[in-house]
C-alpha cells in the first residue's frame, strides 16, 4: 500500500514539475528534426538565397532506415543528457534537503523506494521515447519510404533498453551520492567510458549495450531480429538488474 502511495506521489510530482509535458515534447522535436530538415534542405537553402553561382550541392539519398537511425542518434546524445538532467536529483536531491529522512521514517522498504523512483522515471522516459520514435517513423514513411509498424515497435523496445540502462546508472549514483551535479557528471562519464571501452575492445565485447544501435540498424536493413541483437539485449537486461540490485544494497547499507 505504501509503495502504491509513493508511486502516486512521484507521478504527481513529475506532473507538477511539467516533466510529463516538456520531456515528451523535447523527444518529439529531437525525433523529427533530422527527417524534416534533410528532406526540406534544398527548399531551405533556396529560401535564404540559395548557393553561390557555380556551386553544386549533391545531397545524399537516405534510406528510411538511415533516417530512423538519425533520430536514435539524437536520443543518444541530447536525449541521454536530458535523461541525466531529469534524474540527477531523484534521490540525491531528497537526501541532501532532508526529505529522504522523513520518507525513511515511514514503514516502506529501501528496495521499494529505489524501485519506485526507478520505475517512475522509466515510465516517463519510455513514453517520451515511444512518442518520439512514432513521430520519426511517421515522417520517415511520409517522406522517404516505408518502415513496417512492427519494426518501429522493435526499435522502441531494443533502444529503450539502452535508455533504461542510463536511468539505472543514474539511480545507482543517486543511491550513494547526495550531490545531484556529481550524479549527473558520473552518469555521463560512465556512459562515455562504456562507449570508449566498447570501441577499443569491440571484437571482444560484441554484446556491449553500446552496440544496440548498430544491431538495430542491422535489424532494419535485414528485416529480422539478429542473434547479436538478442544477445546484446539480454546482456543489457542482466546489467540493469545487477546495477539496480547494487543500488538497493548500497542505499540500504547507507541508511540502515
């Protein structure tokens, strides 16, 4: 019962902070930016005076799969940054201002606190991601070529695992640190290190979560889910469970 009340509190707080409005809007803008700008680039250049005489502009012809991947690229950079910003004070901020001490007085488990914070963020992130990818899929189909609806859903699911990992890393640092800014820095640093390690030792860690986007592109091109994508998704889920479990343990040990 207390877990349900805490979840309702988190959802209401996200609504009062307008996160349920501006976070999906930002994801929508990031998603449609590349499909629209690339398609209408010649008209945009013409409207601002065109190119100097004699200049030939050869624009690449993008496949529908490439356009959808561009949207994922926006999510991987600005989207991840946005997620870090909205999650960095989820627990750390409450520990710093004393709100968490009041919450811990109530008969609610440490595990429930972590899981509720984690789940409320995931609900917001996954909703925003679904809306963003749906918008990108719509403009891709309208302007470039057809991508099946099922493929769009699979892209949402598999890429959502990467964003879930980012949220989980942030929750982990929230559980052990009381400074939101430091949580944000360490979360971003961790994702950067993970990307560097994957690029350096790519042949040895093919199932790294960083490779999800690569295998998603392969899925779109081939029209089927590859074994590499399934294995990478499984690895990501296991990593999420481990990090979340460690976060719960550290949080309990810190406040017990």
